């Protein structure tokens, strides 16, 4: 039996439509939060609770927050037509999010569920998909069974690293509550944290101290300086921000950001994939 099928067998059944709509409505209501208003959040873009179908996935990779390129092109113009990935006020014909009704919510949720069958940002997601391949899950059909979520489900007008320290801190202060909102009713069994920044902020947002292990085979060579040491992280998540989840979720992470760490070789990516597979086999027998 594949790991994906094992994960499916261990999960309870969920009435996803109701939970999805409630979650998205709560995220939309937060768009008027002063913290978001002052933190370069693209407020005319819909919140992104997940990339892919959160309520049919058992594996989720985790990042910091969605890229602005999910909404705009390289010139900063809103994506339109077949290039569009997620809905906006303009695409839904709305003046304000307060005007959104159940039909609008379903359109926004459909863009999340269908992300990897429409116009996914493959340059970013393909490497992550390789990392979780050993679980028997994928973002893409026909395998499926995986999605991606972010600690902050709102895109910002600039990259995370370009936000001020105050803006990043303000967003992350609400990160735990928002993550609990996403996870508490989902069937997810495994979270994979992509990179040291995500690992650090995840621990801060959830209060979970992950076990840390140095992985010599993950080291990245550097000319004229010390190698970048590889580090693995592991733990189990049972609650977030005082909100108990329906079950314990296995959390795995690594310090290398697969998309932006210079010199992440195919060999290191393969080793990370093998480690994720081995830990899953031990935990989902």
C-alpha cells in the first residue's frame, strides 16, 4: 500500500464544502484588520487558503506567504484571462469584499482547488513536488494527494524579504491563529516545511519545538568558505494557538530553501526526498 493510501486510510471523512467556505469567509473578514492594511498585503486579491485541494490532501508543503506573482505579471499588472491564477475584486465584479456572497466564495475556492490543473507557478512548485515524491503524493494529477499552504495566506506587493521587520513581525503575530483556522478541520496528516525561515516562523507561530538533527549528506559546498550544513527537523503538532486539532499532524522540515538556496544540488534534493519517505514509512505503517 502506498504512503498516500495509508494516509487516506488513517484520516476521517470530512464535509469539506462547509469547512472551506467558513475558513475562506473568516480570511476575507481579516482583510480589514489594521495589521494587514499596514503590511503591504494585496487587499484586492483573494486570500489563498491553499494551492490545490486542502480537503482532499493528506500532505501539505508549507511556505511563508504567497508570491505577488500569483496576482500580477513582471510589470505589476493584474493577471487576466488564461493567465489568471486566483480571483480578485475585479475578476469577481465586486466593489468591496463585503459584497461577496456564497457564489463568489465558491468561485474563489474553485481557483484554489484547481490551481495545479490551470496555470500553476511551476518554476516554484516543481522542486517541492520532487521533495515529497517519496510519500506517493503529488500536487499534480493523476497522483494528487498533496497541496501547499502558507503561514500567512495573503500575498504581499513585494517579496517577504523586502518587507520591513515591523511588517513581517505583525503578519507573523496572526500567523498561528490563521494556521489553526486552516488545519483544524482539514484531513492533513503531514506538513513539510520548506527552508529555515519557514521552520523558524512555524515554531514561533505554533509554539512547537521541533527535534533538530544535523544531516552531513545535505551539506552544500561553498568556495572559499565553510559548507552550508544540512539540518532536518521533526515533530508532532496537536494544537495551535490554544486550538486543538482533530488529530496529531506529523511535521518535517529542512533548512535549505529549495527554490532560493544557491547550490541546492540534485543529490541533496534526492537525500531530502529519501529522508521524508523514510520518516513517513516509520510513522504511517
